[in-house]
C-alpha cells in the first residue's frame, strides 16, 4: 500500500472519533437528578441565610455541604464520562453527548468562580441580603450552575420525537431546575418574599425614608413581584412548547416544584398563607388543561397567545384573591390595593406573556 493509500485509509478510519456519543435518556436522567441535589442545596443555603444567619460565619456549613457535594456529583459524572469516552477513541472536544460540553465547562467555571468568590470576600467582605444575589462572584456561580443543570435540555433539543413522561422527564426536570436558578437569584421580587407589603398600609406604616407618596415603593414591589416570576415561568413553558409535545402534567410539575422551592426558602414569611402555594398548583393544573384543549389548534398562533396570556393572568389573580382572603381571616385586613391594582397587575403579567409568545413563533413556519 502506498503512502497515499495509507493516508486515505487513516482519513476514512478517524471521522468517528470526532463525532459525539449518542444521546441517551438514562444519562440525561442521571445528570438531571444529580443537578436536583445541587439546586436543592442552593435553596437550602438560601433558607439558612434567612433563618440561621449566625450559622453562616464559617464556610463549612451543612448547607454548603449539600450545595457543593451536589455540584461535585454532577461534575464527577461528566468528567468520568468524558474520560471513558476518550479511552474509547472519541476526541476530547466531542467525548460527551451533544449539549454536555457546556455543562462540563460550567462545572469547571463553577470551581473557578468559587475561588474568585473566596478572594472577593477577602477583599470586599461578605455580602448580606440582596448583595449576596447581585455580587459579581455569586452571579458567576449562578451562570456556571445554570450551564450545568441545562445539559439535559440541550442534549434533547434536536430530538423532537421524544414523547411521554418516560422520555421527557429529564428534560422537564432540567427546565424546572433552570427556571428555579433564575427565580432564586431574583427572589427579592418574588411574591413569596414579602406578601405582607400588600396587607400593611404603607400610608400608616413606619418608613425608613421620607417619601411624598409612601405607597410608591410598595406599589413597585407589588407589581414586579407578580410580573417577574410569572414571566420567568411562562417563558420556560413557551420554550418547551416550541420544541416538544409535552406530556399532560408538565405545567403542574414545573410551576409546582419551582413554587414549592420558593415557598420553602421563604418560610417564616409565607407559612402564614399556605393557600399561596396551593394557588400555584391550581395554576399549573389550569395551564395543563388549557393547553390540552388548545394544542389541537397549535398551528394557529392565537392559541399560543391565549395560553401565554391566561397562565400569568391566572397566577397573579389567584395570588391576589387568596392573599386577600387569608389576610382577612388572620388579621382582619385584606389588601390595601384597590381593584385598579389587584386586577391590573395580573393583566400586565398576561400581556407580558403574549409578548413572549410572539417571540416564540418562528418567522418561517417550517423552522
């Protein structure tokens, strides 16, 4: 065989090395489950910051232990899979299934961000309250963690044929974890954070600053606390609907699990109003049943717009009604907002959902 033939034989035998291993639902499931461990640790640490601040003087806390061992478990799985596939002949750059290279990068970035976070604390001191959510070091940790937990989403993105809970559960769980990372880092404008703001009339409450209209800041918080979390949730649901025929119960799972995590972290503020968590599961059931009826018209953009409006609107309206009734039963005072506000805010959230649904409709229907 000539040198030229040797070259041809070599070129024909190597392309497989530069392809990625096949995507497997079982691998997606393991990554999603281990990522759940990490995200629960994040919320557990958030709960500790709010309820046991004295226990956080040391880095070595049980809450950090859950968080970091969760991330290490995902990282170990990714690194072990990378090494095993390289030993089988896959190239380093393509040794993980499609979508997981970014997860491996996120794991390495998380480790680097942890070192950066330690240095940041040494130079600028520890963060408190909202500072901990907006610190550059913690935002880097959030971004890298987001890359890790969204691996199953990216892995399944080209597999439109996935159907049923057996194949879709890792995808749905990954999406739930992703939106939960986002709601965690925007928890200061989440309706579970300080629902009493809408019960205590700011016109008679003590304020730390003098304002011409003491209702202005509570009004702004009230609007944002409904709009932002509801738009994050409907945005994730629209993202999933743009790709897959979701099994019945998906909406309830995403909204319910995300809300349960936020309810747990805000315990002490919202535990007086347990009905607020129930409203979110009701909203999820409503979303599932509504889409089950509308998906027969999914080629009509108006059905998607109706869904995108109805879910945030229902979420906000149920929140207002239940909070009002719970407050009346417990303290004898309901919302100080008039109908202009408590009905208008859910409507604004619904309009935001419609705008998001417009972005999800491809310019070319064949896309």
